[in-house]
């Protein structure tokens, strides 16, 4: 299984420098890492629970609305607050998932 030990995400500051916003930064890093973990763990699984988790993570990262910065924990806002390039983070996610169809959430049958 893919581990978030890639240089790009593993080097995000965990806020351990004791900065004024270290707790908030830790939360944002954790949200982004969890989305990647959910994408990796539940990609390709067929059971309903796994699909629900995967679809939620995929919608958060890949949907066209994921660039909306009005929502405090939207993908776009998290990337902005962590000073990350959204397109680059999406490319990391696509590379992690491998070749294949679009990684957008699947529609219910």
C-alpha cells in the first residue's frame, strides 16, 4: 500500500517548531494525509463502505469544486494555507493511483 513517505508530503511541517499556528497546520496536514491514505487504501475496492470512503476522498481532491476556497476545509483552502500547488498535489494523487480512468467518484448504480 502507498505510504505517505514521499518527499513532497512527508516534508510538510508538522508544526513541531512551536509556531503560533502549529496546531492549525497539524490539522491541515492531517486532513491532506488522510485523503491520500483513503484514496490509496480504498481504490478499486467494491464493497459499499470502501466505495463511500474512496468517493468522498476523490471528490474532495479531484472535483472541479475542490478549488473553492470559501469552505474552511476545502481542498483548495487546505493547499493554499499549506502553501502547496493544488495541481501538483493532484498530480501526486493521480500518480499514486496509477494509470486508468478518471479518479472521480463513481456514480451509484
